[in-house]
């Protein structure tokens, strides 16, 4: 039972709390408080007031990749350094949310209704993207008249069917109809998001079925379909991966070339004369007892393109490897390199290298490391965890912790990295 003194002490404590001007805390004390917060609370704290933001900029909070994991169809975020799990309710997303790409604290999300939107982890701001149920026209070119395409939602989403992709031929008659499911965000996913935190400008691009490229830049009336825009004799050009940096979208095509689309003007256009990789296709012949599974590209902070291979070696023991190649413009050849760059690391499929954490954050995340998930490895390889980190210097893998519940799929993303 509380005594009168206890009640008086509690009353005084409440009075001090209510009268405290939290904006006037000493910078040293506030810095300690901010640095002790979880990542999401830390970034939300900078919006409290200008004084807090001034101190927030001086905090030493390491940046490092996180895991996105799914238990059935429920998305969760896992902070490996703090060993903390965030559910969709805490984040502010619905359970029917599927991650496609990220840029800083922004996530590109799609749901089973085929609604695309961009979501900010810190502010919970949501930017809805145009519906893909509206007709998406291809620009007319020398390759033909250009067909209309669009997506149709399904009434049977509980059975795993999200909808259909429909392409219309002459006289607007359907000439192709493809099933659309969760595969567009699984191992077949290839998407990029770029957003400028200061201006709010953003660009979204994603590949469907390795054949269709869709892009959207804020201010556009609708999505763009690039399939007949290429100045190429090949009308069946396909895409394996894409990346975005400095107003340029880089594409790795099925014939092993690098194409570049310039988004700096009012209308995006393919770069021909200014593409240094224009006539330099990538080619790699696997060595004896090895084969490669996936090819991805990443752009360094210098603007140079890296090509990353996921391989499987079965010489003395079965093991998974990652090789990185870079163009030697003097010889005109793609050469294998043994480093990513100064203080750089990458996420396989993220599209750009990211700054390696200065402090030790564990899990093998450091300069020269490659974060990957199980789907990035050779099919059938018995990995001890759903994701891991490959050390380029030692060719060793640091496997991530296992959870006490089943994980249906996983991905990496890099919060806080612009």
C-alpha cells in the first residue's frame, strides 16, 4: 500500500516530468539518449525539433544492412546488431506487404492487389504509385507500332493468384496473357528504387518475366514500358538485372550487354554515344568443377559497374562462391577483382554498393563483404540458414542466426543508406 510520502514523491516526479523542456537537454546527455535508441526510434527522434536534429547529426550510429523476413505472408524486419524483430504493426505496414527494393529509409512495396507504393520506415509516409491496371503504352518506334499492356487483378488471391499480365496486339485484341503471383517479389524479383530525401524526387523501375521493363518517375502520367524503345535489331531483348545511380538506370541484358537510360531530362532516353559499355559484352567461362547460378550488377560510388556472379564449386567440397568483375577500359575486357572498393560492401541484387560500417556490427558485415539470401545460391545447396554474408577476401561465409519459427523467404535491405 502506498504511503502519503510515496504518493507525494510520485506527484513531484510527475510534476518535474511535465514541466521539463525536453528541447533544452544538454547536448551530451541528449546524444547519449539518442544513441541508445533503436534504429527506427533514432531516426524518428530527429523530427522532434530543430535542437534535437542538431544534436542528432553529431551522433555516431552505425549503418548496416537489415533482414526482411516472411513468416507465411507476414513481413517482419530484423535488426541483426540489436537482435530485434519488428512486426508490420510496429512498422506501420499491413500483413499483405511484399518488399521489392529500398532507398535509404524508403521501401518499394507491392501487395497481392498489385498496388505499388513507396513507404517511409521513419515517418510512415506512403506514396501511392499509378495503377498498373490502366493501359501502359509502348512508344512507337522503327520496330513496330508498339503494343498496349496492363495488369488485371484476380478474384482468387487466397489461392496464390494475384492476377494476369495482358498484352494486346493489333485491333486491341489480347495476344498474350501471363499468370502473376508472388514470384514477382521472390527469387525472380528485380527492381530498383531511388529517392532524393531533400527534393522528394524518385524513380522506380522493375522487370517482369525477364522481358518487360517498367519505369515511373514522379511527375509522369503513368508507367512507361520500354520494350520497343531500344535502338536495336533485337526485338526479343530481355533483362536479367538493373541498378540506378546518378540519374542513370543501368540494365544487364540477356545478351550480356550493359544498357543505360538517362533520367536527368524531362523524358528518359537511352544513352548510345555516352555509354562506355556499349560494345563490351560480359563473358565468363566457368572453370572445371564450377558453374554459376545468377548474375547481378552493382554500381560503385565512383560510377563504375560491377558484375557479380553467384557460383557453385564442387572440386574437393561443395561450396558457394561469389566472383566480382570490373571493366578494364584499356584492354576492353571484364576482369575479375578481389575487392569491392574502399570502405564498400554490397547486397547481392541491391544495385549499388553501400558504405561499410566503421564499427564492428557482427554477422561478418564489413568492408568487402557480400550479403545474400538462400535464393541467391545454387538450387539444392543445403544452407544452414536463410541468409549469410560472404567474405570476398577469404571466400568464407558467415551464416546468420536461425529463428525459432519457420521462415518462408528472406531479403536484405540497407536502411539509412542514401
